[in-house]
């Protein structure tokens, strides 16, 4: 158990819908990262927040957004969902800004029908 | 576009065999190289974070080396066991991007 929690574990929804994925980092970690893993691709970095502020951005679509709250938990919002958004979404956390070990949550499996 | 490449893509070995995989990454703006172990139906688990050229790290039967000048890292598993079966991911952290870029992994299957 990494200490990072993600909810929900599974999510099934329809195209055009909007969903919110939630992540709670390990106690004491200030950075939260979001990754997407699709069937035919490796782990793709989406976005990082550090202590409430956006720190780095990867291949995140404009339909997706994230935020980190004062209690350091983070939410990833996915809107106007398409079939191709079906993937495993991981959250990870680290102590500081990104150089050190990242601890991964169990992931949320999203299926868009 | 920064590329992190891993080879081989997959590897099948017998229990007791020793094995190694390669991770290639950009040699400029290097900050750190991470290795993760990813078992099926679980989440990636950190093995090592390496920052210095010539670094060698060890955890049980697993060890890793780092060459930042030429941009490669090796992961070694001595006496593979079936429980070592997993995908091994490396990830490059560079100063230019401030993000971890993952390779596509090496899938290791250890037959009893």
C-alpha cells in the first residue's frame, strides 16, 4: 500500500458525459501527478500540482482539467468524454517538486461507452 | 521530443536465470532516472531513483547502474523468481521539462 488513495476504482459512463476522479496523496506529500495509461500506450504524464499550484503540464487535452485543494487532495475532471478516453488513470504523489520517488495510487479504470 | 527507450520489449526466462534490461534516455539536462516495477493489476512501485553518473543501487536481487554521459541505465535481476514477473519501467526526469517521462517498459515473465 503506497498511501495514495484514488476513488472511484472503476467508472463506466457514456460519451459526452463528464466525470471527476479523486486522489488523496500520501501524508506529507506536496506534489500530485496525474497519468493516463491507454491500452496501446505507456504511462502518459498529464499534469502536476505542487502545494496547490500547477507546476508542469504534459499531454493533457483541453477537455480535461485538474486542481489541487488546500488539503492537498486533487481532482481530475474529464468532460465531453469520447471512446478514446477509456483508460487507466493513475495519481501519484511525492514529497517535493518532482525529482524524487513518486508513489502511485491504485488507479481509476474509466470505460466510456 | 524527449525519448526514453527500453529494451527488450519483453523477456521470458527460466527460474534461476539472471537477466538484465536497458533504458536509454537523453544525456543532456539530466536530473534523475527512476526505475519502477509494475505487476499486473497493481500500480507501479518505485525501485530506485538514481541521480549521479556511475551510481549503482541494489535492493535484494535487483540492482541498477547509471551512465548519464552516454544516457543509459541497466537493471539486473540475479536468480530470477516467478514473483519477479512484472513490467519494469524506467523514467527520465530532465531539467528542461520538469516532468517524468516514462519508457514503455520491459515485460519480464519468469517460468517456474
